C-alpha cells in the first residue's frame, strides 16, 4: 500500500493522468464537431407558409423545396374543402432537407350526424340545437297551427326528415313553424287499427300533438306497430278537440287489419 501511495506522488503518475485527461478532451471535441458537421447544426431550410393553401399547391411547393410530407384530414364547418388548416413545424422554422412536414387538411366529405328531434322546440331552441349538431337553419315556412313558432316539421332536400336520420354535417335544415292562427277546435281522427307512422302523420296534419305512446305486449319489430287504443277517442258526443291537444296512443305488434273497427 505504501508503494501505491508513493507512486501517486511521482511525476510519472501525474504525466500519465494529464495524458489520459487530454485524450478524453480531444475525443469529446472531435465527437462534438463531427456531430455538428454531420447534422449541419444552425443551418437549414425555412418551412414555407402553407396554412390556407389548397393541398395540391402545398404538396407541389414542399416537393420543389426538397421536403417530404404526410397528410391528415379533419372536417371543419365553413372551411373550403382541401385547404390546409394546420402544419407542423410552424412556418419559418429552419429544418433539414428531406424533413417530413405534417399537414392537416379539410376533408372533402362531411361526416354524418344524426338529425336531432326538434318538434318539441321553439324556433330559437331549434336554431341552438342545430348549431350544436353542426347543422344550419335553411328556409322557414309557416302553416296554420295554434302553437306560434313551434317546430311542426323538419325538411332536408325538400323531403320531411325524421329525428335520428343520418345526414352530412353542415347540411341546411328547412323548418315548418306554427303561425299561432290555427282553428280553435279540430276534428278528432279515428286512429285505431292504423299503422303507428300513419297515425302520427294524421295527428300532426290535423293540428293535434302526438302524446304518450304505450307499448302493449312483446315488441319484436318497431317498424310494424298498430294502434289498438287512443285517448281521447272520437265518439258521437265528442268529435272535436282544441288545436294542439295531445293524442295518447297504445300500440301493439302486428299489421293493420283490413277488418273495420266495430
């Protein structure tokens, strides 16, 4: 052990130690400058401004400047299809040649959304609901109904549309509203033995409102339901009801019978 400590005090040890330190420093400097040269640290090509540009033009510009690119798509309401809305890296960033530039482009095909049920709503409520679903209000028309500004029908492409129907996001929905000037009383229709969809149509066209629907028995096919009871029901003593009266229906599984009700 004494020899070891004595060796640490010799000039030879100090020379070897300095030589080792110098060698490590030289190696680190060579590695640093070699890496900087290899990566061309501090040099590069500025990324062009691509936001707002059509994707075809953006791809052509990137290709001319020696960049690679990858494209993702997103649907943005009121933005022109095919336009670039995001890019990474940001414009003006210095990057190496052949760097991949990531673009987010507005898709040309709108995703489908489910049509919301607007019939219980007023016009103002319907406008807010459509906006939440990414839809727009189209034309508004009025027809005779005691409920003023209440949604009576929803139309898309000139055809009445039901809640839950899939339509492209951003579509315009035409609304039929009540004008508040409907007759005070309307005829109560006889709906027993009618298909449910047909009964609903008759109720709405007659200035009445579809009330509670009660399902009787086991239901295996929701598209084949028949009205077996209604309230109020048309009788000799009661043939009319106030405009907007709710007609409650009881339905069961089956098809409309050709035998008239007794």
